[in-house]
């Protein structure tokens, strides 16, 4: 039996699902990995920080999957625009939505629509050269920047703002961002958390890196740290992370020009300014049953840039049920939306975990497909998709096109950098011909 499977989204969740399907059905399945961008790798290319190249090396594994028998990358195809989900369900035996969670969770406070207030998806997309955010206006002329959230995305954003251009030059950060950051006036970066150091979801390596920045010093108020004995209750990883915070609190103030202020126990309540963000108003909190409760005490953090790093939502797709409360597709325990339609990765379980957390997801979904689909409906699904898209004038890209584009990006890289990304869709498609 030749199973026809469409995976929507060429990020880690999509590739791990393809890998699991290849493992289960070998060359007897036809697997199309469809993405709205002409380029593969999703979050690895446009989400993982550009100065974390070792994490990006996982694309070698996805490349091997793409070269597997029966596997195709089909880029520049947006499901819901170029092809509908009902059409895919009619062509393929199973459709897996591995579309991630690209939309920023709204801050939902007065002033959050002022110029200068950005979601982390937009800011991260900007520095990573995502075509959708290449033209983003990032105000960097104010000395203050506020980053809301106590997760690793907040740390990534702070680190990119804090690093020197020389520190960034060897990364694959978008050239437009290096140019803008070179002129940046940001000197005080405030990482605002509504709870305390023990409740933060930073990880150890990311926290440790902040202690080794050329021109920036992290600052923690000793009074925000719980008594040291309480660290014993943390799991070992969190304990190491909190130890970094304790070290930051104990380090005398040096003469580095940039300060990364950890603002624990501060809840954002408003962004204020005259036609643009000029300050973030925060309320001091205390913990009650692990929850942040406002005390009524307000402070203003002067800043021209506010980046909300508070989580993401999956995009809706016409014809697919959506759970508004959870911000993703409703699935059963195996990632099934309904028989024939599945979700994996952040579209299945929300925006949490490391890249590798998506791997078991892929295997679970493939098990569900195996249980549901005992017989293929037959037909050559890739040929049917190609005919449908050609009839609509959609110009698709394939893995060989990506390999050419990849070689082009590598060839034009700054000295010491792995690549210089193309950031315009027109330029990418033009290069492909
Ligand atoms: P996260 O770890 O879930 O952190 C989100 C933060 O936003 C939390 O501190 C949360 O506070 C806060 N928050 C949520 N709603 C808020 C609100 N309305 N007001 C104020 N604060 C609010 O998410 P993330 O940083 O976006 O990261 C997503 C996933 O990607 C995580 O699993 C992360 O570890 C992973 N990631 C990993 C790396 C890496 O390994 N290098 C890099 C980036 C991301 P509460 O805790 O109080 O809810």
C-alpha cells in the first residue's frame, strides 16, 4: 500500500513527523512537506537565535529526511490561500498540521497598540530575516527597552539587543538588523517578569551566556531572590539557573555600558507615551499560591521599545476546528483532530519545549495515522497537488531550489558568518527562476 501523506509546515515538527513516517513505511509512503515560505526549516531558520548556530545544525538531519525516498519539500504554498484543507484531505490519506504557533499572544494592556510595542514573533522574525518582518520598524533611539516575559525568548531578545556588532557578525543575523543595531542607543534593557526567580522558565545555558557579554552586565536585585535554602526544592537545572541569577546579584557593578535589569515581581499594566511607546507602567506583585497578585504599587520604566515575549498562538486555517482558549487546534492524546487530519509540534501542544520535544510528537501522530488508515485511497497525490497548484498559477519551490538558494546565501556571507540570508520573497523566487 502506498500511503499519501501531506505535512503542512517545514519546521522541526514537520520534519520529525516525516522522519517517523519514513521509519514506519520506508519508501512505500509519499510524503509532501508543504510550507508557505519558499525555504524549509521553519523555526530553525526564523526562530532559533542567530548566535546559536549549534542548535541550527539539526537541519542536517532534516536534510537527510528530505533526501529520503518518496519525500518532497513543496514551498511557497499557503494552505488556506493557494489550496484548501478540504482539497488536501481529498488528495492525501492523511494531512498533518505542523504549522507551529506564529502569532504573538496579545499583551492586552492599554497602549499595547502604540508604535514601539512589538511581539517577540515580529522582533525575532526581524533579526532572523523572516520575509514577513524584514520591514519592521524597531525603534532603537531610546536608551530604554522593556522585554516582557521570563522565558528563553525574552533572554534571546535581550542578548541580541545587548551584543556588540562584532559579537553578532559571526552569526546569521539579517544584515538589516546588524545595520540597525549598530546605531542602537539602547543602554538599559529591562526583563520584566510578573513572578519571581523560582517561577521563571529560563534555562541554564541561556542564563549563563548573559554573564559573558562583552559590553553588558546583568543586574539582579538581591531582595528579589528567595532564601538560598529554598533552592533545594528546585530541580537541578532550575537550581543552576537560579545560581546564575544569584551570581549576577553578587557581582559588583562594573563599567560595561549596557545593563540588563531583571525586574522580577513586576506585572505590566500599561504602555504610555505621546503617539509612541515612551514608558512601560508596571505594578509590583507578590505571590499567592504561585500566582502573581498586584499590590497597587506602580513604577514607570522609561523605554522606546517594548517586546512582549509572553507566548504564541497557532494561526487558524479555514475548515479546521480551533480552540480559541488554548490558541491551537483541538486534538486528542495522539494529535488527532479527526480521522485523516492531525497536528504535531506547537500546533498540537502549544508553544513549549525544546526543538527535540517535537520528535515524540511526530512518532505519536504517525502511530495515529497507522491506526486510522488501513487502506490508501490510491492515486498519485504529489502529481494531483502539482496539477491543482499549476492550474492556479502557484509557483512552487522544491528541495533542489532550496539547495541552490542555500549555496547562494553561504557564498555571500560576511567573513566568519555562516550565511547571509535573503529576506525578500521576490528575490528568493527570482533566484529560483
Ligand atoms: P515561556 O517559557 O512559556 O515564557 C513565557 C513567559 O511569559 C513566562 O514568564 C510567563 O509568565 C510570561 N507571561 C505570559 N503571559 C504574560 C502576561 N500576560 N503578562 C506578563 N507575562 C506573561 O515561553 P517563551 O519564552 O516564548 O518560549 C517558548 C518555548 O521555546 C519555551 O519552551 C522555551 O524554553 C523555548 N525556547 C528555547 C530556547 C533555547 O533553548 N535556547 C530559546 C527560545 C525559546 P508566567 O510564568 O507567570 O505565566
